[in-house]
C-alpha cells in the first residue's frame, strides 16, 4: 500500500480507536484519569503502525502534525476526559511534538530508537500514573510536585518489559537486552521523576530514544 495512504489511514484508525476506547471506558465506569491514561498508552502504539507501513519520516510526520494541532485546539474546546483534568494539561500537545522530534532523527536510520522512545512513554508513563494514583502511598515531593514510589516502580517495570520485548523482537543479543534494557529503564524512570508537570511527555521519548541509540 502507498505509504501516503497508510499515513492518512493511520489518522483514521487512531481516531476511531480513541473514540471507541473512551466510550468503552465510560460504559465500564472508568474514572476520567483511567480513560485518559488508557488513551495515552494506546496512542503510543501508532509508532508500530508507522514503522510497519511507512518508509519516509516526512510521511509518518503527517499524523503527528495533525494530532499536535488537533490536541492544541481540543485542549480548550473538548469536554473529553482525555483533555480535561484537574488542571489544564499540555501533555497531549507535548506528546506528538516529542514523537515528531525522535521521528526526524531516528525513524529511517534507527527505528528501534524511535519505537523505544514512543513505547516507553506510552506504557511506562501511563502505568506510573495509573498505579501511582491508585496505590501510591509512599510520596516524594520534587519542587512542589508529588509523585509516588509505587508509581516510579511501575514506571521502571513497565519500561523494562517494553524494552525487553522490543529488543528481543529486533534480535538484540540477550545480554544487551537484559543490561541495556535495565539501564534505559532506570534513565526513563529518573526522567519521569524529575520532569516538571506535563513535560515528561516531552522528555521521556527524547531521552529514551537517545539512550537507545547510544547503547545499541
């Protein structure tokens, strides 16, 4: 299939999937935060679709540019829980911008680095928020920003699981899968812990992609 067609279709697929996920979440009685983070996790898998169906970074950039502008508008207009939290969250805008950056540098030359940055943000950061909010009892405070030890553990374990599977899938030597996955997961967890507010959606994929590129 022509990659331009794949690019446009990927926008449609993501939109349909996200609307469907939100409706399912509401029917199941999920909280707004659970819906928002479930969407956060789901969106990260667009990177797999892009790598499988597109060859050029500028073609793959089209959906990210679309969602950057769409999310910026919806941030102020949409009643959806994906965009409306206790405070105005710019994470949905930072997310596609960060993916655009790693797309430009790694999509064609080192797709594994691009995938690592996207999937660690999706699963690691998503699970950190879900677990931290529900089970977080040991709290630490960095410049007025509260995070939980349980959330950070979830961030590390989720990131490690994602990287372990991704590296195995790309035929990385087993000792590198184990050790480099561990190192990058630690880096991702520390990045999430010290990032101010919604900036973790920007910093995590960039730092994880760079770390993956340097180590592999």
